[in-house]
C-alpha cells in the first residue's frame, strides 16, 4: 500500500494516481480525530438523562419446548423412562418398563431396581405390555408344508404360517 502512495519523481505522480486517476486513502486517514471537545459535565448529564428514559423490556424465552405427553400416560400401569444424558452408540433412549406406584400431575412414583423414585412426566412414555388374557395359538398341532410339483418336475414347498390359519 505504501508503494502505491509514494510519489515518484520520474513520473511526477504516484502509481495510484497513474492507475486510478486519484490518490488512494491510507489506513491512517480513515479515522479522523474529532476536533470538537464536549464538556464532560454536559456529556455525563445527557448520558444520565438518556439512561433514565430507558425502560426495561421483558425478556423472551425462545427455547420453550412443548413437551409431548401421551394421552394414555395417566392410565398406564408401566412406563418407560427417557435417559437424558449422553448415550453410547446404539443405546436405547428409553429404559424400562417400570411399574408405576403412584401418580400426580407432574410426578410419577416408579419402582426402579427395587427402589421407589420420583420421575417427571416430561421424561415418561407409556409402556403397552402384552396382556396375559389374550388367547395364544394352539401349540399341539403341527402343520405340514404344502408341496406342489411344477411342470418341469421340481417340487415347491409353501410354508403355512399358523397365524394365518385363524
């Protein structure tokens, strides 16, 4: 930058004048000192007056997360608890299911590893367990696979799923 602003006697101009047709501004010329001096007492008085006129604005919270609470959570007998810490790879986000001992609007009392613990509703998810009253398929009878012969003489066996026979 200094080379472009240096006056060359052989050209009777600076390289910047030859290139741009005018002088370039040096970094020291960007910030010109203000020559007008303000009395400190007047400055402090104006500053106090402006600061007294300022009114605080209520702070806004932009990180409010609406937590989803499942509609079946108040009626569930067992729940899963979300693990909020850092998880290892392939670690499940929920642990459980745990038995619910008592409930309130915001807290559930759970039986975890033989101890009762209070857990916030925000971390819970209902566990839908298989009921013991559901009918189970009959185990005694085995179904033979159906065998069909193709026109080329190959035998094809189709497995019959017992669940599909109901």
